[in-house]
C-alpha cells in the first residue's frame, strides 16, 4: 500500500493472493512482516478492518515496525480517522525520522486540515531526505497553489512530472496553476496529458471544461463538464460550470 492510496499491483489484493499470504501467516505466526504484507493486501482489496487487524498484530509483535505504523495510518485515513492516522505516522517517524513516506502521509493530512505550515515542514523534510520523491513535490505544490503562489506551484509540479511522468495528477495540478495565471494554452496541454494518462480523471475533465469555458468554446466546455459529472455524479465544479453555461453567465462573458 502506498501513501497516496494508489494500487501498485492490481493482483495483490486478489482472493488467491490473500489465501497464499494467509498460508504464510499460519506457518509463521510470530513473523510481524507476514502480517504487514497480508494487511497491505487486505487494504488493496478494500477489506480495511482485516487490514487493521493485521497491522495491529504486526505492531504488537514488533513495536518498532515503522512501515506497519505508516500502513495502518493509511487505513485510518481511508476510514476518515485523521487523528489516529497522524498518531501512527508520528509513531513511524519516531522509529525512523527519515521515513519520507510517513512525512508525506502526515503532511497530506495536515494539508487537508488547512494546517499548511505544519504540512510544509513535513514536505520540506521529505524532499530534503529524498529529493527523488515526486509525492512530496506534488503535495507541496498544492499548498503553494492554495496560497496563490502559482509560480512556485508550477515549478514543483514540473519536478514531480519529471520524477514520475506517468502520473496524471501533477499535470492536472500544473494546468490549474497555468489557468489561474492566464496561460490557457499551457493549461490545455497539461489537462490533455492528464486525460491521456487517465480517461476517467473527473477533475481533469472539469478543469479542461473550465479552460474551454475561459477560451469561449462553450460546446467543448459543456461536453467536458458533462463527462466529469458522468464519472463523478454531482461533482460541484462541473455542475457549477454547466449552470453558468446554461444561464449564459460564463467565465468568458464575465467582465475583466
């Protein structure tokens, strides 16, 4: 399980794989790593309570197992228990202060709570420890973006893209900052690239719709917003975009 919640191996959460890992656990009941690996598989399969039980066992067997703390933190985050997640990320960092995965994970929770200063500390430390971690740059860029520091955001999104060019999120994020600064052409390039990498990326469809609306191409904007809503019913940015177009009060017609 990664700190971003992405599935690295789509087969790892399969019933067959979990059954094999259960055989390993049964054969090695005192092996904390066996529980941690199966817990990860349970997490990828969406069996979060089973994942928690395995991470609990791994930590009970090895109270300094920092990877298990970070994995359990991610489950807590998915269960919408941010306080427990922060506590586990902090525990992981007590045992391994250089564990950038825990720094990025905890920083993300701080960011989502609006604690941008604490989040920046974690992301900056993650980058210092591991300059090759694209997640830290991407998430730091999101903070800069929220602070309207779009030039800094564009730079960090660009680094994240260079480190992981197959991830659609940094392209989408950079496109938002380009659009905010009036560089509509550059935003189109990034939204199109994000969608080339993930055709089911509702955020990118809605953001490209906003770019098309800004450029005055309302037909394409309406199509993009509709696609975003199809993928994520009720998605507010797309609903608001369609409402503007249908009412005639579009971004392109707004006074400058």
